[in-house]
C-alpha cells in the first residue's frame, strides 16, 4: 500500500516538474515572439489609440518589467488558479478551456476508441493471416493511411459524404442557427461522426502495423506451438493466447498517441469548423491570445501526461512480468 | 500387428516466393522412416536443423500452410489424414516440451491447465487434481510461468501433455544446459510414460542421454533418417554399429573425440 502511494507521489512530482519546464519554455517562446500584446489587444481600433494610451496599457500590464518578473507574476497567478482572460472569446481562460475541452473530448474519445478498436482488430487479422491476401490488403491500406495527412483525408470525406452524398452536415457541432443547449444527442452525434472518423483514420495505421508485428511474433512462438499441439485451433489460439500477448504494444501506443490525437484534432476541427479545443488553439494563435495559448499548452501537457501514465498502468495490468517482484515466492 | 506409430518416406518441403513471383522450394525433410510401439521409447537423434521437430509437427498436423508433405503416417494401423491428426492432437497424440517458453507468459498456470483440460474433454477439477498428483498444490494455479522453478514448469508441462491420456507422446529434447540430475529425472519421466503402455518418441540431439532410456535409436541427418541402431551396440568402439552411428559415437568426448573422415 505504501509503495502504491509512493509511486503516485513520484508521478505527481514528475508532473509538477514537467509543467514547470513547459511553462518556462512556452513563456520564453511567447516573450521572444514578435507578437505585440498591445496591438493584439487593441485589434481593429489601432487607429483610434494614441501612443500615450498605448504606453498606459503597457504600464498597467507590466510589459515594461523584466521578463523574469513577469514570468513570476504569471506563475503566481496560475498557482492561485487565475489563468487570465481570453480576449478572443471574451471569457476567462478557464471557462474557455472547460467548455471547448468538453466538446473536443467527445470528438477525441470517439476517434480514439474507434482507431484503437479498428486498428487492433485489423492488426490481429493481418498478423494471423500473415503473408496471405487479407494481410496484404490490410498492410497496403495501413501504409496508405499513414501517409495521408489529416486535413486532406478530412477534405476528401467532407466532399464525399457532406457535399456529394449529403449524409452528414457540412460543419459545426450543432445545426447552424440553433442554440447549443437545445440540441438533442442524435443531432450532436450526427455532427460528430465525420470529424471523429477523420481523426480516427489517422490513428488506425500505427496501431494496425504494430499489432500485426506483435501478433506475428506471438504466432511463431513456442507457446503457440504447444497450444496447437494440445489441439487448439486458430480461433482458440487467438482468443486464449494471442489477444493478450499482442495487446501490450497496442495499449502503450494508443495511450502515448494522445499528443498526436490532440495535434490531429487541431487540423480536423479546422476542416470541419468543429468548435473544440483544437479550433480554439488555432483561433488563439491567429488572434495572438497569449493567456489562452499558454493555458492550452499547460492543459495539453497534463492531458498527455495523464494518458501516458494510464497506458503504463494498463500495460502493467496486462503483463504481470512488468510488476516489481513483490508477488514472487 | 503394426506398430502404434509408423512413418515411412516422410518428405516435407516449403514453397517460398522470393522476389516477384519466383517460386523456390526448400526441402526440409527429405525422407524419414520411424516406427514406435506401445511400451517403447524410440529416440530420434540428430543435429539441430535435421528436421526432427518438423516430423513431430507433421504427426500433430500442425505444419504451416506453405508446407507440402508426402509419405505415409499410420497410427494404430490406419493412415492419418491431416484432419485426423488435428483431431487426435492433444487427445491420443501429445507433444511434451521441456522449456518455460512453451507456456503462455501472460496467463496463469491455472488458466492454462484448465484450458488444456477443456481441450482434452476433461472437467476443470480434473486439471487441478492432475497437478496435485504431480506435487503441485493449488497455490501454483494463481502464479505465472516466470514465477515457477524449472522443475515445476516441467511438471506443469507433463500434466498438460498427459491431460487427454495420450497413447503416443512426442517428447521434445530436455533443455540443453540442464543440470545432469534434472536430465536424468526428465529421461526417467519419459521411461515411465512408456512403461505405462504408451509409445514415446524422444526427439534429441544428445545421443548419450537417449541411450539411457531408449529401446531403439534412429539417427537422422540432413532431413533423412539414415540408420537405426540398438542402444546396447553403443559400447566400446561400437563394432556392431552402422557406419554413421559408429562415427557419431566415436566422436563423443568420452570415446576418444575421433573424427575419422568428414561424412
């Protein structure tokens, strides 16, 4: 029990160190960037504001202080839970992230589960039928997918299903012109379908190829030979031995791909005008919304870190050999 | 009366496609004959890569799909088709390996033994009882293969192999590098299985170990069985042995390490 607590403690300490490093690095990038926060804030009213007013804003924001002092102030605010105010969305940053993340979470969760399930299934089929036509088709398809960029796949799907066939809506998370609170679940799913499919397609290929390899290794192993000699047929081999032995790489890969999933969602949400965290990131970058960008950087750090740790835990549960040797004797 | 297992003219080859669609056929087993009857331990002795394991896989009907096979395998007087062999695998014909690699590393011993019982058409309680008969208590059921000693692993493997009360056992060689006492124990196991009225084919590259328990020794080389000899003839300089067996015998460290001619 104490060792479990200790391991949680050490994971938390690592997370804090990681966050500090990410905060410092992204703050340094922002400080060194050519973006002028005052220009960004003023926006279209730039002509109506004189140099004195600009100087007043800069003074009030502390822009004339040395960078280290500004970093300290920002960190202290964050530690108090104040992430700042987003001028792009006219809301506190915490509210923006909370709202957008929930929208994105639906998209990413569907895409993540789909790519995991489809990728693993295809990988098992290809690995078991290695060298036969099913394997050739799946492998060819996986290579094609992994060389196709997200936005391009998204555009193709959009053209096929939204423009030509008109099965799916062309944009957004809810029907155009309706109020988000009044939209039913079915409508939401309908809008989610195509972006999620696009996002999952990108994640399928790596899982498929890694699983195929792990399955092929398992199928060539001595324990499969013995199981076969015991009278086990192919389906039984897969069910009783191969699935568990091949799941490890797929699980690790799937959990560690959360960063790529988030990166993909930036592109997918842009193509489908889906108002999630990815689209908010693009908006923040284009609108030079520094507090929002920095907060998103910190948030994705936590997101990816937690994902990787979960992957570790699931993998340890799948493979007892990775436990520390406390069960022996 | 024909012997329980009789193999004649077994030939196994693999078709491979090299670059493009060029076909290449590799002959792995070029002609093997072997007979084993109840109560007998027949040792199949040969160097690694001589095709010994493939012979066992052929008898169990588990050759890979790109293998083609000719020759006749009869069991209890009847010719076995490959579907017959699959049906008998795990019931009448069993493979008995010796290394931990043959157990699924991610499944508990309990799961594997119960599955083995299920495949052999036995109730799960039978599996637990069979393990207990070999001195392994119920605490072993929850453990994983990497948590057991080599001796326990071998007892688990024997339990699984004999779950369906097989009449023919294809025993894979005792793990190289095993301490002498363990090798003796394993060989004694094989002898006991044969003395219970089963036929045991012992596949090994260790001539000396095979001689301790075998009733006859079949020597194979480059995918062929070339000679059959009686263990009693492996004595002194081996004057009654066929030529290759004699050369093999004389080349052993204890017998002078002599290599007469490259054969």
